[in-house]
DNA sequence: TCCTAGGGTACTCCTATCTTT
DNA sequence: TAAAGATAGGAGTACCCTAGG
C-alpha cells in the first residue's frame, strides 16, 4: 500500500504538500501544475490515506458507535435503518455492537423490543478474556476509535450509561432517557398510547386494557401514562385488573394476556392496547389458543408498525411511531455534539399514526 | 485522557515497560513489584491504550467489516447474529455497512468521499458523479481500519468483490461465491430445496413450482438446481410455467406469484417452494387476496426459518438453514485468514431442517 | 558469560504549524 | 506574497540495548 511519502516522491514534492492537496486545504496555495502532478501520482499509486494515522493526528475518526440490544428485532429495524442512512449521508461509518450477541445471550429475536431488559452477567463465559460485556464496551469507547456513540433502547443499564457519559464521549440515547445524561431522542409515547386508546374509543369501546412494558424504564412509564391520561380524557374508568405488563417478547405477551384474563373473569375488557409489537403477536396467538376471536371478541392495537403486521392473523392494527426519523435525529444530534454544540433532549415531533388493520372492530356487546 | 507516558511517569518506569506489562508481553520479564506499580498507576489514571496508535504500529485493528444488503431482512438475522456473536467472542469489533442504507444516501455522500483522492476529473464538476457504492467500500477497506471483511449475500456485485480481493484484504463471502475469490461459506442450498420438494412430495403433491431468487447469483442458481434435481429424483415433471423468480421482498413475492398464476392458467401447481422467507410472506398475502386458500388450494414452503413464521396466516412451513452457524464459520474463517492461513470454500455441513407448520397439506385433488 | 529487569530508539502515517525561497 | 519545504508531534509497539549480579 502506497503512503504519503510514496506519492510525494513520485510527484517530486514534500509530503506535507501532498497532504495539503489531497485534503483540499484552503489555507495554502498550490500551483495548479503541482497539484496536477500530485493528483496523478496519487491515482497511479492507488493511494488511500490511512485512517488510523489521520485519526491519530486529527482526533477524529469519522466513525460513530451504535449499541443496540439486538439487531434482529422487528421493532428496531426502522431505527437502525435511520441511523445507518443518516450516518452514510454524513460520511460517517458505523460500528455496531449487538449487545445480545456480546452478552452471549440466546439469539432469541424477540428478547428485547423497546423496553429494558438488563441482562445478567455472563458468569459462565470463560471463553476469551475480551468477551465480557463491560470489557467490550469499555474498549470500544475508551479506545479513541469512535467520535461518538448512540445507545439505543435499553442496550446498557444506567450504570454503564453513566460511565460513558463521565468519559466525556459525545453520547446520544435513543428512546431511552437517564437522569443527568444529556442528549436523547424519544418519540411521543404518551401521544402514541392516546392514539391507540382514541381509536378504540371511536369504535365504541369503553372497557379498554393495557399490556405495558414490564421494565422500569422511561418508555414504559410514558406509554402507561399516555394510556391513563387518554382514558381519563375520554371519561372512561380504568379497572386495574385490565392493566398488565410483561417483557416485550412473544412469550411475554402471551403470559401477560393470560394473567389479564385470569384477573378479570367478571369484567373483561373489549379492547387492549399492547405496548410492544412482539407482545402483540404473542397476545394474538394466546387469544387464538384460548378460543377467542380477534377482533370480534376482543380488539388489539399494538405499538410500533412493521410490514409484517400486514401478515399476522389477523393483520394487526398498530400505532406507527416515527422510528426512522428518531434514528436520523439521533445521528443529527450526535454530529452536533461532535461539533461542540450542546445537545438537549428531543421528542421527535412527528405524530404517531394509527395504521388500521383487522385486529380492531366495534365491540360486539 | 491519560496516555502511556502518563502511566510511565506515575509508575516511574519507561513507557516501553508499561507497554510490555499491559500487553502481557511474555518475551520479557518484569518484577512483580514493578508490574504492580504499573497496573496500579494505569488503574488510577483510568488508562486505555489508544486503538489508533496501536493499530498504526501493529497493523491490526481487531476490527472486521460486514457488508450486508439490508439489516432488516428476517432471512439474514441469524447470519448477522452469528457473526456478531463469534466476533465478540474473539474480541473483535464489527463495522457494519448496510448496503441498502448507503445506496439510498443523499448526494452529500459523494462530496465527502471524493474530498480525499478519488476525485474524478480535476476540471469537471466536484466529482459527485463518482459517488458510487464502490467508493464507500473502497474507503472503508482501503483505509487500514479493518483487518478483514465479510461480504454477506449479494451486497456487492462481482466486480466490486473482485476489486476488494485484488487489494489483498482478507475476505470471506457469506452465502455467495465468486470465481477466483477464495474464502466463502455457504449453506447447502441444493439440499435445502430438496428438503422442501421432498416434503411436498411426501404429502402427495406432484405439480410443484418454484419461486426463486431473481438475482443472477450462485445462491439463486443452487436453489433452483436443488429444486430441479429433487423433482427429477422424484420422477416429477417440471412445467416451466411453474418456475418464477423475484427479488427477496414481500412485493417481489407477490409479483412473482401473480406472474406464475397468469402463466399457468391451464395447469396450476398444487405446491410451491419459495426461495426466500420475505417472498413467501408476499406469496401468502397474494394468494389470500386472490381468493385462494393455503394450504387447501395450494401449499407453500419457504426457505429460511424465523420465529415470525409461527405467526403468519397461516403459519409458514419452512426449511431452516444453518444460518447462525454460517455466520460463525465466516468469522472463524476470516480469523484464520488474518493469521495467514489460506482459507477455502466451506459448505456448512449442518443439514437443512424442515419446520412443518400449517402452510402445507396434502393436495385436494 | 549469561540472565534479569528494564531503558532507549525508531518506526507506523498523517497533519498542523513554522520557516524558507 | 505565493509556493513549497521542514519539523514536530499524535500514542503506541517492535526491536535492540545495557547495567548489574
């Protein structure tokens, strides 16, 4: 591989001149003729500047990190896509760490949707020394190879997030807030719940339940608060037996639904808002298994849209959150942070949208 | 941020000694007492070696690149997961480039890229025309920031792959083979098709079609070949009107199915093998839309399993390919390649497995 | 003379900032 | 003043040295 000196020799100039030309350094002039010689030499040698050497000198690597609980999760795909696209558009590379993979946890796609699941320590992972969660993250961000970091959802527990923040690395949290850390983007979860409740109310439902996120996270709290506020606003009573929560997985949804059914024998809800797409899939299957028909017996609205919601049985009515935008905004904020602009907490202004499919209908009674 | 010299000063030793201790260099001895002093100093200063400086010197970055067509294709998720997990276990970081995201990028991308060297004609417009996919990858891998690269599926065309190979960067292709490039891992696609065909044959089907992959890739060819061989082995005739292909997307599946239906009015297949999970979902919905019942009117078997297949309408019978293993093997091969061990082409030995669900049944007639 | 325990230097490649012609 | 050269890092590691017993 050719380096700067090789180019300089071939063009018969000093390496620093080559550097100036190739960087288009405006602070100093180079004769067109010399510039031409240098560009030709670089092309002929197929020269590429070495990113490591450049980064060492400039303290910029044009690389951002992304820590995400799981790459194969339907609920995250829009966010990831938004981040990748925005980063690419800004000329940044993305280093992705799949927290689930690092953890060595089972590759269960639905393990974590948008709530928090704080994984236990690997414990019995002798493997190589570098394989522990903390190590990898510490190395990743303390290394100097990243300009900044995006932590999506509950990929790290608050303790780790605080550590990163202390290190002074520019940091943006996605759909996740932690006290004391600046830089976060969330979608309007309160409004999202309201959209779901209002849809059911419009259909004529009055007994509306919630299957929320079990984890004690900001997102879980906002979604539940939105549900309660919307119910109150619609003058509807909340029966606490209709409010359940579970991990955002298919199994979590099934279990939560069974608990809800067991608790509410005397007065069943006719509609349920489910705070996670994965849970909703589990809810549908549990309802089917228990001989209930959706939407005739019970209507279901789920948080987060995905093309696959078109293809469940029945197709799921969802609330589409602006997740793509959330990812893009996260990158935008991070880029600002890299430029030293202080960043705050953003709620993506795009309104959640109801995507009506076939899992909701007027109540039968 | 503390550096090596800071640690050396605090421990009152030479930087090179600190380096040896922190790297556990076995080639030279350090007194336990000195070692302790150094470790303490490093801990107190919260020292982390700078990856850029280290990489510059050692020519190793402990980072591998992954180029993948799309992060939100369910059929790929196991592969990605296997790669992430194996990389993490080996202490490697992964730089992911979502080819789809890069492709759809804004024109700014071009300018950023061309800023360095590859700028097209000097006199012409600022070279934004040269902003091809290839440039991004050129930069990514010519940069020195990656030790090696995994190219998954058809993320790059053969020409680009060949370019990368020429550059001499260790390279492993996943479910993709190109003549002349060494290092590839594939699953047994031929056998996969056979498993699907045999399942339908066992159920009594004799008119079996294929919706393959449209791209002119090795994988597409192997899956089609497997179908043809299995049909021949079962003494079944192939009606070419039953053989269609399309891109591996929901829409691609829908369109291919409609073409197949249009072409085969006089003699319809009773079962179809679909070479992609995403396409199969589209096929299901198109069949529903056209008033056909699955599996009574037509049976569907899809390539690649995913938990979501449990929840489509009806649940999809699939052939589970050893994709997780394929991802892990890709990393293993790449690590070998990094050590200078020549790598060949591997077919993951794990057999494809049929996962019977409800989209297949004996034919009605 | 050999070993121990560590020191010193050169080198990786690029860029920022002087200095020179 | 335009145009280029020279120098000094940036942070680490490989390799060669040396003082002392």
